[in-house]
């Protein structure tokens, strides 16, 4: 009944009106103090003198001075391997009930990231904040009665040594409150299917039974699911199956590369709302429709620091140099890429999540994800970040009226000369040489460092077009199909050789 939707919408709007905007600087100071106090008696807290840091005149400054940066491998080798082995009170009190498995975009071996009950609660609270923000998007009351398709990883978590393991989207979905189960699709039975292709087949078979109003998931996998449903029912668009679909919440990757191909699956535009849920926590969500930027959640169990993303602070493997300067949210600026650091209620400390972000509005603490530290291509000084790559490809799409939702590249050496070799997932009719020239010109016009590199050691650009579906098949071959998986945009020489062999094998067959 529409009246129920009106009541739900009214309650959300009332709660939003009563909620005050936090002072982000003060909120972050409070979060850090709570983290340090809670973890002061852990092995990590004793090692780095948390009690003394809390007594200092400038807690944030002393925290940054006493505690080094950690990427996953450093934190695992020094600390988290003890947590995985069952030891208590290592980097956070007690031991976690869950580990989020994340192979990310760089390799087959899964990371095991602790997920505490406090983090589960923080993710739940962040989800509530995002639902409250829906009142800003001028959605009709009927929308709040529709079902939500959450396309994540399997909720069939693996039990191991007294804890449960799975991707963060599966862990989150397995902890949805009972009152939400009636809205949640594909439902527990289908969500537990581990094989992604089998799960998508079951979704396609059941699709007509559901009244979906919103979608949530990674764009690349969401597109494949929607196409499967459309093909299975022999219809033109997903609105032929789900006519009340009005919202899509994307997550963790830029939506812009997928916008044109995604919209082709729709009968009419829908609201696209960005979110930033990582294995390490729920970091940000889009609060208002005037922008696609996301609001950092500054009062919910995560303390943020920011390192200016400049070549002199980054090691060749994408890790941070320990002498790189970090700043707090009080000192950030717009038009500057930052490496994002997290300290969390799951016992991550000054943790390099691997993403780079920029602030679009400092007062509102609104950000965009601009790329990955490991996807920063700086061979021979080209200084290309993922956001610059994406921007160039959007120009190519417009110039040649095509779609390029997927790509990867590497710096390759031919006869002692460096080239950037791009593989573009597209069915564009334009030939490879024309695309390479246009891409090269776009990057030179937008990036002075790239332009200098092209006049010196970087000799040229190569482009190879391949079918878009090859990128999903590649992820599947890496045992990383579906869920939170994101395609690696910049590959190492070794990984690129594997990719080229994979492409050759599949294209020739």
C-alpha cells in the first residue's frame, strides 16, 4: 500500500531533519581518541604507547609520529597473522568473528582482513545513514515499498578455526536485520550459491517474481547480471522486467566508465548513487543528488589520514615511503589527490587501503575516488593516475560515439623503447591506430607530465581492442569472479604477459 511507503519516507525525512551535521574535525579527533583508548591494552597498543599518546597535547600529531604506515602485507606479517592463528588482543581487543577475504586487483592469494562486531555495527550504521540520505533524492513514496537487489558475493561463509570467512559484501548481507529480509533480493537461498554463474542463472529465472526498486553492487558485475536477465526473458530492457526500478547504488569504483553501456540496458534514466564500502569498512556515501561526490563518514569508527599523492612519496610497488607526510581532515584541500589511510575498530592502524581520493568539498567532507596507488603509471615520468585515464577514455567515447567500459594497460618495452599498451574493451568500429592517436593526444593535452614523457623516453601508444566480456572471463580465470572484484587497470610486466596470453588464447578460439 502506498500509505506504508509514505510513512517510511516521512520517518526517514524526519530523522534526517533531526540529525545534525557533525563537525568533521572534532568528530575525527573523538574517533581517534576512542580507538586509542579501546586498543591501549592490546599488543599493538602497548608496542606503540597508546596510553602515552592519549596524554599528549596533540594526540593526532603524536599518533602520526609514533605509528608507521602499514600496507596489508606489512600489517599481516607483523601482526595480523597472529589474529588469523587465533591469538587474542593483538591489534584490537578480543578476536574477530569474521575475516573479509579480499584478493583485490593484484594477485590470486586472498587477503584476510579482520572484521569485528564493532565493524559490523559501524557498517550497519553507515547503511542507515545512506538510507536516510535517500530522502534528498526526491523519490516517490512507492519506492520505499519496493525490493532491493543486492548483488554481492556469496553469503555462504566458510567456517575456519572458530571464525567465518567471505567477502565483505557476503558478510554484510549475512548480517542483515530480520525486518529487512522481506525487501532483500535475491534472498538467502540464492545468495548462498557460491558459483557466480549459477547464482546469476537463478536470479534470471526468478526475476519476474520480484518488484525491484533498487540495485546495489559493482557496476561491471551488475551489467552482466542485468544483461543475463534481459536475455533470459527475451526483452529489450531491464524495465520490461522491473518497471519500478528507480535507483542504483554503485560501490567502490567510478561509475563513469560504465555509464553509457549501463544506460543502454534501461528504458529510462534512474538515480545513480555512489557508495564506498571496502573490506576495511564503510567509508563514504553519496548524500545529495547535486553531486556524484561521496561524504566521508567521520563519526563512525574510522579515523582518516591523507598523504599527498606525489611520486616522491610512492615506492615503485605502490606502497608509501615511511617519511611521506600525512595530514588530517583539518588540513586537506581540493584539487589534490591523496593516498587514503585508515585506522579502524577492526584493528587496522594507519592502513594504506590502496585507493587515492580527492576532496570536492572540504566543509562537507565530500570526496571522489580517483584511482589506486598500484595503478599509478609513472614509467619514464608519465605520471598517469586512473582518473586521468578514465577522463581520456570518456573523450574517446564522445569523439567516436562508442562505449569503453573496461580497459587495462602496461608500460612495455620494444627494442629498448617504452610504449604504453592499452587493451580496450569495446566494439568500436574505429581502428586501433586511430584510437591510439586520439588517446595519446587527449593525454598530452590534459597532463603536462605525460606530454613531457612523450617528448623523451615514452615513444608511443599502442591500442588493442578486445570484446568487453574478456575482462570478466579474465577475472574468473583468476578465481575472482563477481562480488567486490575490480579489474586491474595497470598491470606489471609479468601480469601483462599472462593477460596477453589469455587474450590470444580466447580470441584465437
